[in-house]
């Protein structure tokens, strides 16, 4: 274990339980790394230094007394759309947000597992975009090349984990917002089944398209954090049957039928897969075939699934905007999306919700022929910082569709997906691929991801520590 980069989540748990290190030391090291990287990466909106150290001391007393909990004493971070008692939940926005009184259910469960929450990570305004920039906090940058975005909207969590500031972090995923930044920072990103991790104090988030998920450098760590955060509040709308996903790590997934899907789903604007990403995803498919799986090119019958996404997304934005202390401070694109959401919040929203059952049947039937889908996570490598800054609403939407047309259908369906690293472009930028499954398939996806990880060893790579890491890249 070295102080300049966080040890993995499971490794930290073992060291703490074995008395090899104290929680105080791990938290002090994490806080020092966060402080040292903040001017460069800007991953954190809030750092809970004093509170985290007090919680670490309490964890050390519990460990000394023989206490054992799954994450006892380990520092982790959460995205700034999650309630942490005593801190504001600004969700990327400007304004005077009051501190909240109680932890959200996901944070409460992390604390119950013994985790120390060192801070809240940056996210774009209301989680709308695949970049993490805004006037409320500035630009969050990619540890692999600080001229580029780490993605969004869980970009702060991804940057923090990729740089080794913390071993793992929670994010949220409403259109790929865990999987996209995971792909662009060389991480594992698990978007679980809807309801697997509670979104309380919201009974559901963005009308069911947004779920909480995990980011880590290894499959085992992402699964461990998922298990710790999983569970429901009594008033959650979605309560899937309980699973222990960590048990699937190292389990033989068996010989699977895998559909390689390279065609973008239905979009209202042009989207074209970058040739380097295509080649890397095809190479990953060949690796899966070499592991004994049957891999065929096939695309799910998405149809016009996008028509069911937009009302839910924009109506959700409208709800958050109503709660903002000063909506005039919000990005004009946010206010425009909220106006659109208010128009779609009645009959179109109800129709979009009803259509989900039809989509479940139609796309679910595809899994009669295949066990897993392998698809690109994004169509393009991570854009440069500021690429979206001066765009209007429609131009931003078109740019997002061009960059990220692959992730959002699984938010409509509410089913699990896992980003795995697919490699790097010629200019050294990370990209990823998604393993997608039907309802409640997290164990299968995690088992397959862990099999790939054991073969490819992607977790052994770290962002470069050299001056040219900040040089321009294509």
C-alpha cells in the first residue's frame, strides 16, 4: 500500500482488518491526495476533512475492539447528487443550497457498512451531460490527459478513482452517467438494476431512468461497493430481489452467447462510431470468443426507444429546477430543458412509462437468443475540456448524441450494464465497452467482466505521471 495512490477497496479492507494500517492513516492519505490534485483535476465539490477524520478515529476504535463490517474504515466518495447529512446537495448547480438533515439511503448503507465518506464529487448541472464542467465549480479534468473531460455526469467520481485519490466511489447513471465516465477514465462502472441501490429521498429518480452505481479500478471492488450500498428504503418504488454480486467475481460464467452490437440505437441526430473504438470493441469481442464464448454480430430491436426517454429525462429536470434556490443562476440549457419537461410531463410522460412494458417484452425476447450484449460505451473518445461550453441547447444535444448514443436505452429498460476498459486510442485516451444484460443479470455481467479482467489485466495500468500527460491529444 502506497500513500500516493489509494489501494483497492478489498485490499484496504483486508489491511484494516489485519491491523496492517489504520483508518486514520488511510483517510489522512486520501485527504492529502485530494488536496494535492484539486487544482489540477478538480474532482471534489465538498471535502469533509474534519468529519472524515473523526469517523476514521471511530472506525479505528471499533476495529481495535474486534468489530468487523464490510467497509469498516475505508475512505470512499459519493457524487454530489446524493444527500450526506450536514452538507448541501447542489447537484452541480450554483445557488445557496442548505445543508441536508439526513443521509440518503445509499449513503446511510455505506456508513452502515463502515465506510468513511471523505467528500462529494463534482457533477455537471443536474447530471444532464457527458462532461463535468460548469460555473458552479469549474472544469473537472481527466487524469489520463487533463486537456480532456473525464466524462459525466459522474465525472468527479471517475476522476477521483482513476487518479487513485480514493479506491472507489458512487455515481449515478441516467443516460450512461456511470458507464460513460468509466469508459473515458479506464474504470469499471456498474449501472445496476433499477432500485438495486436506493435513490431515496426520491422514491425514484428522473421517473425511473436514473439509478445509483459504482466506479472502481477492479471488478471485485466495484461489486463490493455495490453490495455495500444496495438495499431499499421502505418507500422506494422499485425494490428488486436482493443479490450478493461479489460472489460472482471469479465464478466461471460458462459458455455464453454474446451479441456484438455496433449499430447506434435510435437517435434523432447523426452518430457514427469512431474507427479506433470500433476496432477496440471488435478486438474485445475476439478475446471473448477466444475464451470460449459464442460471439455474433446482432443488434437488439430498439425501435424508436428514444421517444420513451426524452419525456422522463426532461420532466425530471423540471422537477429538480423547481427545487433550485435560484433558478435564474442555472445554465440556459437547463432552463430550456425544464420548459420542455413541463410540456411533456403529462400525457407524453404517462405514455413513455407505459411503453416500457412493451420494450421489456420486445428486447427481452432478444435474450432468448443471447445471454449478453457487447456494445461500445461511447461513439467517440473523451472530448476536450470546453468542447460543449459555448453551444446552445440543440447543438449540445446533437454533440451529446454524436459522442454518446449507446448507453441510454438501458436506462429506459432499467436493466444492468457494466462498462469495462476496451483500451486506448493512438493518442492515449481511454475508451470502453458495455456488457449489457436483461433484468437482474448483475451476477452474470460481473462474472464475465471479471473473466475478462483476469485475462487482460487492465487494472494494472495507471494514468501517467509525467509532464506530457497534459499535452494536447487528438
